[in-house]
């Protein structure tokens, strides 16, 4: 049934679908009843009208107004923004997303930005996503959290911008708050031209972070690498320590863990795009739509996946000569099936199309895919996810993906090159591979800060070699059944806090671009490295001669 427009404020209705307008009106008339029943409401409100070069994004959850009355009596000068975190839009060369949190509702939150710290003339009003978590247990207490977001579009590529966030009573351009300014840098232009490779760059990755001294230590070492972006392969903060995606998980849930996490991560995420995928501990079942309503309030992701409402953590972007794909492995997990079949196969079909398009893109040399559940791992705890092997590994092999990054198991583990579930090439530390002919290496980088897991076989890494030819392990099959298997692909194992950095060196067309993958312990010690090669622009030269790029002829 259509909802009369007069029931929704015009400025808000212009940005909402009819379904969202229906949910808005329903929440207006049933809010008191819902709160008495213990329901959770995620509110997404764009404050103010047109946002100039920035645009508001209505979160795909039940909207509700943040009324003027809720900010009465709040002295904005006593409320400081916290937890700033950045993300790319779908086009990282021109689009950025700036997010932050305030501990209390404030009036007219905004962002200032410009190309110089003394010139922050662009001022954009922020969108408010207010998250209310009522008492989830008889002894619990309600929690209200306020997340703010700004979408920046039409930026200049390969450019550093300065920004500050504020509200009435707190202006980042003032002398008192100038120290709160930070920066971000847009990606190189996608208006790519043959004969001129992109400049080298670095990105970093891990999963399973949480809040701890080890998590903070990893953040500091990551910042020292000066990455262009960071990939977080799920299980972000562990506000839900149970991780089953069930309503019963709420007995241990602490929404305030998110406050501590965003403050901890701000040291790096306020400067480096923090691109997240969702793991099993990120399915907070009491929030709307498949447990991701809370994540929608906190993060502002590209939203260009096959079903942003059901699976907001599925998206893709390009940075230089690298195409990056984030997947939601909860959709295919046999081990933890709370969201099994979430997209009814849409995600896998989208992945197939996305991989094909990236392989057909003359500017993309490497494809990196990251998600939570491991395709190949041998830990005593989770080992491998059979659902991922069945749904996605055939596609990775079809398109010869260059690097697959997972979390879930709280260790560092790297495989040899794999094809058909078997070793296709041995890849000891320091080796060079070409996925087009050698196969795919899978990296488990789940030791970002949460308590560590264990292997049933000795650690083996640089300077500490304990090579074992075969390892007895298991993978999860349908119904959560553990299927025992003996494998030969477990090349590097390290049970210490760590992350990976990837140094990308693009090449001239016809020559070989490289990605050097290095694993670093939380103190910066190198524990593993190998190099991936791929011929730059090889997709244009289908006939094998130099006719497509005559400037390579001598």
C-alpha cells in the first residue's frame, strides 16, 4: 500500500524508497509500544537539507527522527567527536566516506574539508544514524549511540584533503580545536592511459581485531607502513563475543565495546580508509535485517554489491592497478549457518560477473578478494570452510585471483599455490609465483588482536622453519559436519599477533607488475614474504603478439 507523502517530511521523503517511508511511518506510530516490548530501532536521519557536494545515505533499517528536543540542554562545546573512521566510496579516486561518533546528541553536526589546513571552506551537514540498544538482559541497561556520516563526491584524484568534524559549539576550524584535524588522500585517477603505469603503493590487511593492547599495537605498526588503505577481514570489535548470529548471543553483548573499539582504531582509521567485511561476530542478531542493522549505523561502505540491504559488506573498488572485492562469507558458511543462503545465490553470481569484469579491465593487473571464513586453514579451532570452497574457490581458480585474504582463525597461516584443492606449486618464503599459471595462494591473517588460536603441528615461519610434509586437519561440510582430511598445502604457520602488508609496483604494459606480500609480527618483525607477478595489460593482448601495444616493439 502506498504511503501518503504528507506523512513523511518532504526533505526526508525525497531520499527514501516507499518501503523505507512505510517503515518510517510505522515506527512513528509504534515506537513507544516497540520500546516497551524491547525492540531495537536503528535510526537514519539526514540533518538539514541539500548537502552540496556531499550526499546523505539512508541506512537500510527502520528510520526515525532525531528531534530537536533530544538535543535541548546539550552544551556542544563540552562534547568532542570521537572514533573517526574513513572509507572509500565506489570510486576511490573521487569518493570518500567520513564517519565518526559523538557521546551525546548534538545540534547540526557537520564536516569541514579543504586542500589546506587553513582553508576548510567546504562545510557539509552530516547524516545521523542513531542506534538504540535497550537492555538485552534483566540486569542490563539501555545504550544510545550516535554515529555521524558524510559522503564526499566529485573530489580530485590523487589529492590530499584536510578535514575536521564538529557541531554547534565545537568547530574544528577554531583555534581551540585545530589540533583535531586529519587528512585523507584520494586514489589515483581511473582515467588511466596506456604507457604510464600507476605509482607504487602499499595496503595492509588483517582480521579478528577486537579491543586489546595487541590490537592497538598492530594499528601503530600498520600506520608506520603508510598504507593507502586497510582491509579488515571481519570480526571487527567483538561486542558480541558469542558469534553465532543468534538472538541468544545477546546475554554477553556489550554495545559499549564499539565505543572503545572506534576510539582505539581512530589513530589509524582517521587517516587510512578502513575497509571492512563482516564475520560471524558481526551478525548482531537483535538489530534489524539479518543482524547487520548495527553495522549499517556505524559504517558507510561503498554499497555497490548485489544486495546492499541484505549484505552491506559485499562491495568492490579499484585502486591503481588492483581490483578489490569484499565478500560476506556468512552467506555460504556451513559452520555458522545463521545467515546461510542470505542472498539466495545473488552474491556468488555477482562475484562471477565482478571477476570477469576485472579481468577484462585493461587497467587492472591484480585481483584481491577478502572475506572472513577461511577457504584453507589448519587450525585446531575452525580450520577450513567447505561452503567457501564449494561456492567461491572454483571462481577464484577460473579467473586466477591473485590473492585471497581471510580471518576467522586467530593465527597467521599461508598456503602454497593451490588448484583443485591440491598443491600446484610449492611457495616457500621468498618465492615468486604467477597465479596465471601457478595457482592461488591463500592467506589467513586473523591475528589482529583477539586471543590467539593454535595448530596441531609446529609453527613454521622465517627464521623458525619446521617443515611438515602433510597435516591432518578438517573442513566444515553441510550441516556443520567436520570432514577429516590430510593436506600438503600448509606452508607457513605462526601463532603470534600479526598482519600483512602488500607492496604493489605497477609496470609498463607488457612488463610484469608485482605485489610483494609480507607478514609482520606486532613488533614489526618479518615472519614471511613472497611475490606475485602478472603481466601488465595482458588482457588486451589476446592474440599473444604486440599488435595491441606497438610501442613495445623494438
